[in-house]
């Protein structure tokens, strides 16, 4: 945070200081300008009563102008006795302000959502509670719906049910607040988020679930099946090629890196470190050939992260064991993504903090593209176990390949159109999120069309003045900023 203070955030309810300060900090940090957050009982207006400082207050009643420029956000009853109870969930259908979903509305006696008088702006759009609800994944603590893999499904989310999953609504709140700030303090300037005057960033990530499509037995069976008319020409050529060269179609690392290097991009590869898995047979990370692949990727500027196994998302011992195995090879593990995107907002955050990793990029939906946390920027997770801001930086997952399947079946043009729409949203908000492309999806025989889609994605990012980076690079940029 810059030394010079431009904005003072003041709130009236010290019982909920942690979530309110967490949310204020998230919103203000995006602007890159100096801020301070103070509870009302410690706020001394006379210390900040001059033209260079803007007060943004949050409470059920107008806190009173501590400076000549003042925005007051009337609070809802979200941070109250019903907090963390089912009764605290938003009332649906949601109200709208110029098509912006208002998840929680405030208690002010206003004739409209926003009132402007002199140097005071008042609003009943409870930006603080609404933003906290989304980024903290509050509903996942309250709502018990889970799928067969113990995941919170997109269909259970407020964003899906209210039709704004494809909108980073928290970014929309951030921009709305900034418009009010600029109205009162036009001299304030936001800091550039990304280097080299780039408009946005995308973390390119690859989960390595499977390393081998074939062994000798499977290649022989596939060859025989094709010879008796139960397979196509491409599959026959691939299987016989493996028998001759032992080059596996799922070993696509060179191809991936070459594609990304053409634009000076780098990516993160997440490797499993547990050989036995309840879902399917996996690889042994300690195998010499895999060790060599890992080292080659690192030498070419890629990051190696941990792909937490199916049984590790809620089990500290399992995740520690896997982390330590990978760290023996790489020296240090900065971050991870959970297998099958299994993520429990309470248990997984706690385990990751204990582990000491820097970031996670698991929070997205497996079959639905969009913004699960309502934000197109990395942010610190919230730890509901201790009621504090977490040390873990979350890089939200915008989409993985299965989320595009419904569009690809209608033709590659439909899929590229959806990709372009999502990337343009991230660009609009100068944001950053991750995309996931598994290494086996670059095999055009097993997954036709997905290689071309990935080529389209990285080209589109480049031509749209974006950067494609690894998760580690993004975290380093955030920390330097």
C-alpha cells in the first residue's frame, strides 16, 4: 500500500471488523492508491479533514463527514446476528441497479439507489456485503449442496441462478465505486496493474492427470481393434507409432511450450505426487523419466506446481505428503490446484495455510465457464475458521476444456466466440484469471478440436494486448506491486 493516504475507509460495527476490513482492502487495493481503514470508535475526523482525502464510510446510519468529500454506503443486515446462518442468504430474485445485480441492499432512507448532494454521495447498494459474499464464497459455507465428488455445483450458486455467472460482479462494484471516487476526487489516478502497459493477464495452466495413453499391451489391443474395423485410421497410425517409437501421444509438453514460447508466454504445470488414486491409475512422480520432464520444463521457464490428489483436499496428512514429494524434486512448491477441482472453502483453505504454499487456483467450476468468486483478479482467500484474511492468494479459474464442450459440439466457431467473450471481459476490467488445459487434451485423436482452441486462445490473448504467464509470475507481480 502506498505511503500517502488518499482514501479513509470507516465502518461502524467493530464486531465484524475482520470481514469488513478484508473487503475494504480488496476493493481499495485494486486502485493502487493509498488507503487506511479505521473503525468508527477510533476515527478522528479532524485528522483527515482536508481536500486531499476522501472518506468512504460504511454503516446503517450516515457516519458523518470526516472530510469535505464523502461517500457513504448504507449497510444491510448481513453483518448481524444472522451472519453464517441460512437466513442471511440474499433474497431472490435480486434487485438491479441499471442491470447490476444488487446482492444486498442498504438501510438508507433514499428515494433511489444513489443520492448526490454537494460533496456527499450516499448509496443503498451494499457493495461491502455483496462483494464479501462473492469473494469469500460465503454461500459455500452456508449451502450444503454437493455433487458426487463433494464439490459445490455451479447450479447451486446465486450467480448461476440469477444469470450472472459470466460476469465478474465484484469488478463491476469496484468500477462503480471508482466512478463515485473520481466524481468527488478527479485528481486521483489509478496505478497500472500490469507491466509493459499490458491490459490484462491470463495464467496458462496445465494439470497433468495422465502421462501415458499407451503401454505396449494397450497399444497392441488398439492396433488389433483398428485392424478388425473397430477404430479409425488416425488411431491405428497413433497406436502403431507408439509400438515403433514409444513416443506417447499424451506427452505433449514440448508442443505446449513451443506454442507458448511463440508469444513469449510461460505456463504452470501441476503434477500429481500420489501414485495410488481412487479414481484411476496414476504415474510415479519419482520415476526417472518424469523427473527429466519436470527439469526440462523448469529450464524452459515453466513453473511446476502441485496437483493435490483426489483424497487431499480435506486431508492435511495427504497433502503434506504430496507436497513434500514434489518439493524433493523442484526444491520449492509455490502453489497448487486440487484434482477434480475438489475444494472446501473451510477445510482446504486451512490445510493450505498450514502447508505454507503461496497460492491456489482451484476455484472455478468444472463444467461451467465464468466467475465463481465474482472477480476477475487474484485475491486473498478468507479463512472462515479464524475469521481472518488468509495468506493464500487465489487465482480464479475462468474455464477449463470441458466447460467449452457444449459450444464445440456446435462447431469450433461457437467455442472461439465464447472464449473471446470471456477474454474480453477480463480485458475490460484489466483483470487476471487462470485457464486450464490438460496435457492430454493436446492429443487431437482423443480430443479433436482442443489443440486448435488452445492455439486460438494464446493468439487472442497476445493480439488483445494481454500477457500469458505462470501462476508464480503473477504472484511475484502482485507482491512487488
